[in-house]
C-alpha cells in the first residue's frame, strides 16, 4: 500500500502507522510532502517501511523519470495520513505540483484520507465543503477523532489512531473480507402515519446503520441500505433505498434479500402502527383520545424464516436487562447473531458513540464504547469471522479498548 504523509503535527504518528501496517503483512511505500519532512524525517519512515521514501516529483532515479506514475500503478490502496486542511483543498483542485498530488491524481486504486487539523480548521465551511466533494468522488474518510489537540484546544480534528486506520484500511483492499458478498442493511427509524401531518416514530438517527453499511462496503461487499427518514449522506459505493413506514421497509427488504449473503437489521422499526390512518388532520377534542394500534410485520424474523435465509444479524435495543433481552430476542427471532445495546438518555439513539455485546450460537464478544464508525467495523469483522468459520466453536472474546486505541 502507498502511504502519503502531509505536514501536520500528527505526521509523527506515521511512524507507528507504518510499523503496524508492516506487522499486518502490508508492503508499504511512503510519499512525503515538503511539510511532512519538517515534522518527521524520511529516514525514519524508510527504516520502518524497508523501502526508500519518495519526496520529489521530478525524480531522475525513477524508472523513465515518471515516479508518480510508477507509484500510482504500484499502489493497491492509497492512504494519506495525516491529511491536512491544505491537502484536502489541493486534492479537491486536482493539483499536481508535488509528488503526492500527482500520485493521487494518477492512482486508480481505492483512496482514503485521515484528516488531522485544528478543530476550527476542521469545522470551517471551506474544509467541510472540500470534504463533501472528496467523499462524493468516492474517497474514504477515516476520522478525525475528537479530543485534546496538540494546539491545546479540544474538539474534532485529531488523526484517528494508527491501529484504527489499519483496521479500516483492511476493508479497502480489493480482497476485503466481504468481497463478493451482497449485504442488505436497514437503518434509521420508521414513521407510522396517524393522519396526513402526524406520525409515531422514535429517536433513531440512522448513524449506527449507516456506519454498518459503510463498514460492509469497505470490507468489499455490495451493500444495499434500506433507510427510514434520516438526515445523513449515503456512504460511498452504497446503494440506498429510502422508505418511510415499517410496511415499506418490510417490502423493500424482502425484495432485496433474495441472493444476499448477509442481512443486518439496525433500523429501529416501529412495532405498531395506527389501525387506521385519518384522511384529514385530526382535530383537538375536549376529552382524551384513544389511538388503536396494530402490529407491524417483524422484518428481521421474516427474513430469518425464509427457506434459504442469508446470515441474519439483529440489534437489540434495551433499557434494562440488556444482555438477557438480547439473548431472548436472538432465540425468538431465530437469527444467527444479535448485537445488544443499551438505549435511553445519552445511550444508543442519536449519539456518536455506542457499545455492543454481540451474541451468536456458541459465542459472544463485548465491543466497548467507541465511535459508531469504529464499532461498525468491529461488528462487520465479527460477521466475517462467522461466515469464514464452517463450524462455530465456543468462544468468548473481549476486545480491550487499549488494544485498538
Ligand atoms: O440510529 P442511531 O441513532 O444511530 O441509533 C442506533 C440504534 C439504537 C437504533 C441501533 O443501535 C439499534 O439498537 N437498532 C435496533 C433498534 C430496535 O428496533 O431494536 P428492537 O430490540 O426493538 O428490535 C430487535 C431487532 O428486530 C432489530 O434488529 C430491529 O431492526 C428488528 N425489527 C424490530 C421490529 C420490527 N417490526 N422489525 C424488525 O426487523
């Protein structure tokens, strides 16, 4: 893989990143900008990567003096980490006046950036617009993380930890763990109409489901995301089907599931809908009003009950007795795997972080609280493990947050 390093304080983390990438079996070549060399020497990255570090656009020692083309062809993935605000702007413009810019333009392999900058620079509309443009062009964006920054401020803009980048990068290789698999994911809430202006719904933002869809795509799968009403961008490369009600979601999922290998139900589907939908706006009455509800179809259970079901993964949202509730749901709905999460004030719904406890027939795994993007990648990795193993063994894994921090 090709690593581009640009000039920010997080450039020092490139050393650890190269070490971890090599440890994971990757062959690593490094391109450094002039700014990056102010923070870390090429010699350090040369020693760690075991390859000469490339810094010059016009390099007479490169084959046919076209080093940027050679490097671009060689790469099976290009990661720029750290990617400064200036780097994002230059990528948007398609600048080719330094080696990294030229390689980025010439490289047809999957590309990812790990932004790192001061939080105000990150929040600036110019940076956000650049980011939108790059994502729309299919670049994968890893992070940034949030927290204390080198400049003393606190907020988003820290480069993702090298271990997280390695985890996310693994999915970008053409032989990702779910390559060749078709995955259907549900996300977001459903809305159950009461009358033309009112509905019953819940607090799901869609973030967890969208993160799962993105992680599955980054693991190489073809992904169909069936989403309730949310205000989120579709992850790059994912096909999205928008629905409103549980009945719509049920129909869309059952249409997409045949031929799929995996179904992951992250949506918070309304269990009930009004028995009748008023044709006109209901008017206020003097006395209390009773709404009769009827059961919605259970999408997850219906998929699991198909004659030839995909590998089915449910989520269990519980406010108490989380683990037991999830285990009961896994058995009742006859699903292969279930991810339990605590929901309620500050938990699960409409927040950036989450924690999961995942159960399958003969095993379980605790995934401690972290960002939903990272959590989704860990969940997808567990799903891939289960698909890979022909027979499931008794297994209890606990991923220690320190291992992957
Ligand atoms: O969207 P976010 O703001 O990021 O929040 C994420 C989340 C809290 C919504 C998510 O992590 C989560 O827990 N999703 C499942 C919510 C839910 O409906 O849980 P449940 O325990 O009620 O349902 C169990 C499973 O059955 C779920 O996989 C659900 O998608 C599925 N189901 C439920 C009812 C129904 N009629 N059809 C279904 O398919």
